[in-house]
């Protein structure tokens, strides 16, 4: 399927696994606004040979390619078929560099003989296969642009001997850039990483702690011999930066954490963190989530999730303890490669029935007719919102048929001097059309929505201010 990536322009053909990860973690896996990396993980360096000296001309970089690629045994379950093999490239260099011409990716697949066959070739990217050598001509790629594609899909061969099989070598060339190489180690057999699924918490008090204990296992037939990384992302909550082997996106009130643990993770074993990661529910939280993803440390979809310079926790390292991972609550996320998985702790707070009005500002010049969108209150079930207009502002009625049907405009209220009625929610939003008749410094109105005091005893936040910003 097609998608977009960071950069001035990009070309992208990726599978469901990678797309699902992007949605879950909200982390870009291609490098757009920062310098491209030249090493993925720390076990399989990208080597640049020939061409101009670094920094003086165009350069090609492989920003994403697997360091280890697992070929499940032929008798494995269908969900253990080889995961997506994706390659991401980027062109960089000084501003004077316009592009790299005739970019070509060549992949030596001879290591797959007797281990796997190529079941699909990416013909939209003009990839061809001849005598176990795949060639994908990508054409011209401009400076700052990226190309992401999946060159092939594999099928395991019967009788393939389990264990390491050797290197699958990638070579990237261009007419006016140094050659780049990468080696992917092929292993027959595959881990199947799982993550424990937690029950939803309810009745959580705002500003209180929400503990998360990530747990993961390996239900595959092959050990993970390197480390395991757990990446946590909080929604409607912040994390406490407590652990020295975890780094955080911010030193204060972070919302992301990356914790690295040494391997191995042997087949048939499972662990949980020896202490919980602690989150704190936001003061306004209603429906929060603590997502976490589990990776092999040296293959985190092409990008270090948090940089090495990110702040580390101030306390002792977070440890692991063994648990029974054979239960049905330890599952693999099917849309992912077999060496990645996800877990989540969802929580509802005690204020999920608390309707909270959201204020807004009317902007414009005196004498002009302007429009402002009326934001829907949090936890709004629908109905009328009552807007008391600031002094010096009057309603302009919009008649039915004068606007798209999916848009709602506020209408006069019960009395000429009373609040106007704004119905919602609608797909196109609810809008207020007004005339700014005169400048009244400090003029302030309000927006209000009703809720049932029996289920929403906190009525004071059902009303929020409406202000005016004069632009001329």
C-alpha cells in the first residue's frame, strides 16, 4: 500500500506491520528533519566505499534495513511466515546537491538457497530477480528525499537446517554518489515475541499513579541472543523518570520511555519488569492509555526510538524477573514481524462523566463579519451549547441551504438578549458567524453545555470563556 514519510517528497511501499507500528508509537522510521544515520543498531554497519569525501557531495544512506532476518521453519504456523523485509534510503548532502541519479539497489539472495524461495517480487518498483540476484532501479532521488520499499516476500523451504545461514548483502549505487552496503544475517527459525495484555483499570483518580508492569515472552523456536528494548508511550498521563537503564523524551513529565535489557531471551521463556513503570494520570484525564512495544534491541524498525543523548532515569536500573508466559494473556501482535510485539494498559478515570466546556476566541476587525468554530466539550454526548456573545459582538444568522450539510451554524436563542444556540456534534463542526460591531476592551462571553448533576457533580467546568481578539 502507499503512504508518506518525512522529507520534501518520498516514495513508499510498505506492509501492514510497519504501518501499524507507526500508528501505535507515533514514531517516524525514516529520517526526515534530522541527519540520516549510517548504522542500524550496532551489529551491522552500513559501509560507504568510493566516491567523494564525506560532506563534499551527494550521499546515499540506508536508514532502515533489517540486521537479522528470520526465516521460519517450513512446518511453523502461518503467523510465523517471514516478516516484511523493508529497505529505506535517503539522499543527503550540501544544498548545492540537487539529486542522485540512477539509484539502484542490488540484493544478493544466494544465502536463501535451500532455505527459502522468493514468492513475490516488487514489480511496481521494477525489481527483477535473476540467479538469486535482485535488482531494483529506483531512478533519480532528490536531495532530502526518501524511498521506502519492500523488494520481495519469501516462502520457507522444507528441510532447511535451523540456525544461522549467512549474510544477505545489499548494495546501493548511484551515478554521482558513493556506494553503500549493508549485510543482513539470515537465521532459519524464528522467535515469536509476545506481550502480556492487561485488564483495563477504572475509577483512577486524576493526578494519581498508574503502575504499568510490562511483560514479554518468546513463544517461538529460536532464541533472541541480543537485547530486548521496551518502548512505552503514555496518553493522558506522564511518566516518572525513575530508572537508570531507561531514557525519556523529557527530563520532567516525559510521555515516552525506552528501556533496554540485556539478552538472551530464550525460546519458551518470559519475563516481567521487577518493578512497575509509574505513570501519573493527567489532571484532565478521562480515557488514558499506556502503550508499550517490545523489540529486539538491534532491529527497532530502523530508527533509535529515543536518541542516546535523551535524559536517563535518576534511580537504579529496572530489572526483570521470570514469569510463566505460556498463558493466553501473552499474545503476539499479528500485524508485526515475529520479533516484535505490543501491550497496553488502558484506564478510565473517575471523571469520565465530567463534561468540560472548552473556551474559544473570536478574531477579526471591527465592522467585519467573521466565523469561529465552537469546540465541543470533552465528554460531550451531543445537544445544544449555549454561547453568550461578548459585548460588541452580534450574531449573523446562516440560513439552511447556505452552507454544506455536514456543517452546523449557531442560531438565535430563546430571546434576543439571551445566549445563542449551537448544536453538535457534526462531522464538519459547529460554527459561529458574528459581526464585530465595536471594540470593547476586555469583553468576554461564555460557552455552556448542560449535563446531569447526578452523574456529573462537577458542574463548575460546564462553562468556559469566550473572548475577542481585535486584529485591526
